[in-house]
C-alpha cells in the first residue's frame, strides 16, 4: 500500500512523515513520531485519552486520519510545559492529586486547556459538561474539577 | 485503502463515479473511522470532502439559511446568527458526542450515517431541511426525512453524496426545540428523541406545526397526528394531552438495553409535550 507524505506542525515544529492512509493521527503521533504522551484508550472517540488540538480545535486524534493533518497544526501534551516550567493546569493536577494511573491525564489536560482558552472562569457544571468526553476510571473526577478551577483562578491572576 | 481530497464538487463526483471498489465519503469521520477500525467497512478509497469550499459554508440569503454538509457541529455552535434562527437544530447539534466529537462531526454525517437515534435529524426534519445531493446523474433535492431509511442505510444512489442543506425562511413567531432522553446527560445515545417546530399567529394560535420522533422506529418519524393536535390551538393543556397521545401512538420502538418498548412509548409523549412547550416559548419571544 502506497504511503502518503504528510507535512504537519506539531507543537510548533514542522514534521514530515510518510504514513499509511489507514493510520490515525494518534497512530502517527505515537508510532511514527515517537510522541507517546498522547494515549490510546478506546479508539472510538468515547474516552478522550487521545485528545489533541488540531488547528486550535479540540479533537480525538483516534478519529482523525494522519493524512488529514497535512498542512495543519497539532498541539499535544508534549508541548504543554515551557521547558522545565509546567503549565498551571499540570501543576494543579499534581497539587490536587487529580490523577492516579495517569492514562487519562494528557487528554484531560489538553481538554481543560481548551476549555480555559474559551472560558477562563468556568463553573463546576461547565467544567463537568466540557470534560464529559474524557473518562477517568480512578479519580471520581472531583479532584480533576478542583484542579481545573484552581488553575483557572491562578491563570486569571487571582 | 487510498485517500483522496478533491477541492471541487465535480472532482469529487468524478472520483466517486469512477471507482469500481468500495468508496466511502469522509466528512468529520467520527462514525467512518470507527467503522473502518472495527472492520465494519473496508473501503478501497476514502473521499474526504472537507476541502470543497461550498461544503464548508454557512450562508443566509434573505432569512433562508444554507449550510454545507461538511460544516462541523462546533462551527455551527460558533455561529450566532444560525443559533438564533434555529435553536431546535442546535439543541440536537449540542448533544452530538463530546466537545471533541463536535469539533469534527457534521450534521451531514449524522444524517448520512442513518442512525434512527441521530440527535440532529429530528430537528432537521421539523425545520423542513432539504438536502442538495450530487452524483453521476446530476443534482437533486431530497427532504432530510427521505435520506435515512433504515439503520445504517440511506436512499442515496451509488456515487451520490449530500453537498448542503437548505432551510426555509422562518415565519415571524415561530420556534423549534429538540429534547432527548438518555441515562447520562452527555456522551450517550438517545433512548427517545423528539423535535417540534411550530408557528403562531398574532393571537397566539398555532398555525403550523411539525413533530418528529427519533429512536422509536427504524428511521426518524414525522407524526402528522401530533402536529394536528397543536394546529388551531393555543398549545394549551388540552392540546398537549392530545399531542402526547399521538406521539406515543406513533412510536414503534424496540426493546433493548437502553429502554423497553413501554418506557420508550410513554417517554415519546412526555418529550413531545416538553419540546412543544420550549418551542412555544421560543415562538413567543
């Protein structure tokens, strides 16, 4: 099967990759680019573990073909911290112990960041609705909500 | 499997008509990619229609909206004018999957995936949306209710695909609404769905109505008896009783893990009343 050439920008870096047309963006990130921060949970768009930003839109990378990323910009968990400085959401997830096994965490962080870019001061209900597409089997969600609220407050300068 | 992303309708029609193997049209991909990876379909060619400009547009011509079949749920949600004009369609769009899914999923895909439980379909039907379909034999106009005909099956001919949806100009004092019942508020599939679109005259009498039920038959239904229950009334309690009975009577659901026949039949009537009440409020405001 002929591989197809994909030229995409991942976390600001231009990347070229040859991919099989059946490979998802998730497959390309993990298997071709060795960026394994983005996790595979269900592979059907139900769990949100593979959440990334594609041209500034929050998507499940398991529901995007790798070739569809050609000419587009992808943001993953690997681009969230600035060098050694964690993003406020990352710090607050640690402070609030908003994770246990960690498989859902990259997706939840990407989804939470997208929420705060659209709504810097979300209510608990708004956070819960926004994160409905991200499943966590460990925490019971409460600590995640607290972490997002705390990070939002810090990012607003409170 | 090969991947093609034509930039014009003509090129897409040519690709679809010229392919002898199995071809699948790709819009948001939130159903198609799942089907590919579950080996439910094994397309030889994927034709991605998202690079065709007219399939990505939302336009308003003198109050009559048209939107492309590749417009995402998020793009519609981010369109204030469309939200104000068709709140009932947006009730359905907001219930499609998660934020992540709505970033990709399209109403065109929801219609063409032909699930009887598709949330955007009943309100598109009650809006009297008409799909513009192209294919090897040219262009034709198809009412949305005639596209999905059974679970996973559409009336589209080989090589045909939906380009866009045309909505009629809304009369003054009209409103629409969609409600569904699900055990979970988000990320769930409708056990029952109901859309109502109605118009009032200056005295508050309902002059036109259309009611559609989802998830209670092999395809979304139009319930004429339910609409007749509202027309000529002020949508008062008596009319609501007749409406609920008509909606329940029209429901021919299956028993499955999501709901029993008895439950779905009763909920069809309850949702019809509640959706009508919301549509009425929107018509008056």
